C-alpha cells in the first residue's frame, strides 16, 4: 500500500508542477501575427527596417516600424496606412500565389474571361476569393482556409 501512496503523492506533485513548466517553456506568441514578416520598409517613414525594428500588433496584425515614434503616427492615420500596407503585401505575394482558384469554392476567379478575384490580406497574408460571399465564408473560418492555402502552396512547390 505504501507504493500506491507514493504514486499518489508523485502524481499530485506533477500536477502542481506541470502547468508551471508549460507556461515557462511556451514560446512568446507576441510578434507572430505573420511569419515571416514580408515588408522591408516602415509604413510611416518609408525607411528600410533594420535589425532593431519596432514590432507592434495593431488590430491583430503585426506591423514593424523604424523607430518608437512611428507607431503613434500610424495609429493617427490607421485606415489609410493599412490600405497602403495591404497594397504592398498584395503586390509582393501575388506573383507567388499558389493557385488560380478561389480558396473557398475552388472555382476559377474569372467570369466571362474577366478577372473577378478579390484580394484579402489576413494577418499580412494574401488570400484570394471569387466573390463577396466567399470573403464572408473565409472570414468565418480563416484558419481552415489558411491551412488549405498552405496545402496548395505545398502542392505547387512539389510540381516545380
Ligand atoms: Zn520611424
Ligand atoms: Zn469563391
């Protein structure tokens, strides 16, 4: 019976220690909103980002700045500057985008040979859909569709 008691004690000690160990060993989640960060310039000043870029999370998105002054300036013109960042992110990722199909339905993103694609920037990643309904569908389960996008990227690089 002594061994059972010992096992119980060991278990209860483990249960006390484990949550602590888990919280200590978990990597910091801050600054992981996009991976890797695709922009090379501060959106406010236009200066090239160096090693000591100031990393902020704004509206759930990672944004990097050249100095401590720029985040406040960004906040004061947020809509405009996010639009600028989105345009840059789209231009940077479009050439490597792995599929011509809507990520939600798998349909081609042309209608009568006209391009009807909608470019969405989600956590700094480009996601493309064929219509507003699909945009809503994507936004209801973004992680699901991002994993499909990862799959499409793996398939595309396997073909090359
Ligand atoms: Zn700056
Ligand atoms: Zn669609």
